């Protein structure tokens, strides 16, 4: 008898697979806010996971205590100024996860709530050892009882230890024959992976696939990245040795079309005659007003496309540094106000507005407009000199609906920094955008970090118990059914 699995409802609405901006906008409804709701009387706990070149997988919790309220009659008194918020870090797990460097991570949505049981999150890790490991993580902060039990152990360590014994490995997937480059959970029941063996999906080795720009007689040299549309119907991938994007129909598993990058546009993005011209990263997002768009990152620039697959703008402008990671950030719960966040080699996280009214006219001799820089985190002036290899943005909202973000940035020097940024700071009203947000704390891993993931942990329900396995209750129900039959 098939096992019954509990699954949280997928997010997002279905859209047409054809790249039509008008149809996509008509079919997509205004999404509900996915930001975590803060409790003014309780702390916020963030689970951070970092992979490294040194094969180690770090699990760290960052706890931010609420700022004490100050009576309005005493706000002007210097002695009653609220103390700044700080993040207190604790080690939750430390796995020797792979036989070589950890390249990428992915987190699933949280499991659906069940009375009397805790909720779980699945973690997938990809490595250059061609393996994908799957882990089960608790979605709740460590209990006070666990802290008391491990107090003696924490006294011998440089940081507190709040280990959860239920965080454990579930198994290994051996479906690839080369380095794993990208992992993603489009929903809780599915995991998508890509690797340098070009199996996303497998290319035709005989007679060059349509639109392939690899050398004559050759084949693509591996998938760099892919992005799944929120509808889970279409996907775009970018590969090594290719100056194009591939659009896939996930309902049929077949390639839909190939979109080639124009040579002139590549030149404006710094990809000249002697450059590879290949895209490194790609991500879906929304422009102001709710229209879908996607951003493609090259070595030193980011090119933004509309749903008509026509270049809309580029992000970096005159900023001369390498692009390492990127994502879209919703500054409003409706999803109609967004900015594009980009991490760079010079230790910054840059925020750009891609709204049509914020685009600057292209310079003389160029054709693509430039997005507006609205703020930045880090950089040399903020004491961040190492490159920010990867970062994660977590939206939260207070009881009044005011939105802010926790930004976890991981550097290859082994440091994880946690910032808090207010949504109002990314409005772009200033003429000279500078530093935004504030640094809450820094964690030293002493390993060279390659990738990072994070999520806001859910308060533990009263009476909830940790189950040994996520589907333990389902298995027991199925066994009872088999005995009855």
C-alpha cells in the first residue's frame, strides 16, 4: 500500500507557459504575504546552514531578542535609549557531509502542522563528489530542556551548543556523474537537481541539439543554474559553453525553446569576444506592478528580462566587480514592490530597483537601460573585505504589518554576518544611496564557505513531540490498515 505523505499546499498560482506578459499578469493573482509574523514579546530564532570547501556542513541558530519598549514620555532621555538588538549564535549541528566541497544547498517548505507533532524541513546538499545528501531538520527552536542538558558541553566550547538529535541524514542520491551545481525544492514533494554532466535534462550527444552553441561535434559542458517559475510549469536553465538560455516545459519534461543572447547586449554586460558569454545564475522575480521578470547573472553584470524575453535593463552599470549571487526581495506583502539583490566579490549586497520609472537611460553607444541602485550592505567602509559568496533574505513583519528583512551573508573567509534591513530603507528616495540596515552579529566558522541557506524557525506548539521520522504517524496508520485488511 502506498504511503500517505503530509504536504503543505504549494505557493503561487498557475500561469500560461507561453512568455506572454499580458496573459501571465491576468492569470496570476496577488499573492498573500509569506513573511514570518513577529511576536513583540518573544525572540526570533533563525536557522542558518552553511556549506564549505572543507566538506563541513555548519548548522547555526541566531536568536534575536525583542527590543524593550520605551515609554513615550521618556524617549528623549539618553538614559532610557533602547539597547541595540544583537544576535546570539549557537551551534546546532556539524556534519562531515561529503567527501569534497559542498557546492549548493536547498531547503524545502515546512511540513504541514499536525496536532501533537513537530514540523520538519528537508535539507538537500550537493557536492563535487557527485552526491546529493538529504537531511531532516526540526523547524522549531531548541527547547529550554535541551539547553539545560547541554549546558556542561557548552561550557567547554567557544559558543553555546544547542544540538537537536533529531536533525539527521535521511539518505543519499546517486543520480549524477559529475559536480552538483544547483538544487531546488519547487514544492515539498519534489527536488530538482543540476550538475556538470548536463543532466537537466540529458542533452543529445549525436547531432547537436537545436540552439546549442557548443563547439561543432561537442555537447554542453554542464548546467550552471536553473530557475523554476512559481507556477511550477516552466523552467529556464543556463549552461557552460552556451551563449543562450533554454526554456523547459516541466509538464512534459521537454525543451520548449532556446533564447540566444545578442552579441551587442553581451558586450554591454562585459562579455566580449574573448569571454565565455555564458550565464552563471538565473532567478525569477516580479517587477513593480506585479509583472513577472527574470534576472540572468554573468561574471560582472546582471541582465533583466521581461516575460516577452526582451532585455529590460542591466543592473551593475559602472560598478566594476564580480557578481556571485542574486535574488528578488519583496518590499511589500502584495508582491508588487520588489528590488533585485546582488552579492559581489568586493563584500557588498547591492539592492536595485528594476521598475520602468527608475531606469536610467543607456550611455552613448549602448542600448540597454541601467537599473537604479537603492542601497547596499557591507563593503570596505562597513568592514567587510572578503567576497560575499552567497546570501539569504528572510522577510518578517511585526504586529502592525511593518516589513523588514534579516539578511544572512556568508563570506569565503569563513564568516557569517546577519543584518536587519527595513523595507522603507529600500525605497530609493535618496539621491546617493548608501548603507542600509544594521549588523546584528557575526559568526566565525573557520571554514571557507561556499553556500548558505536559512529560515525563520517556528515556535514549538504546546505539547508537540519530536517524531523520529517525518512520516512516522503515516507509516503506523498504514500498518494498522494492512492488519485490518
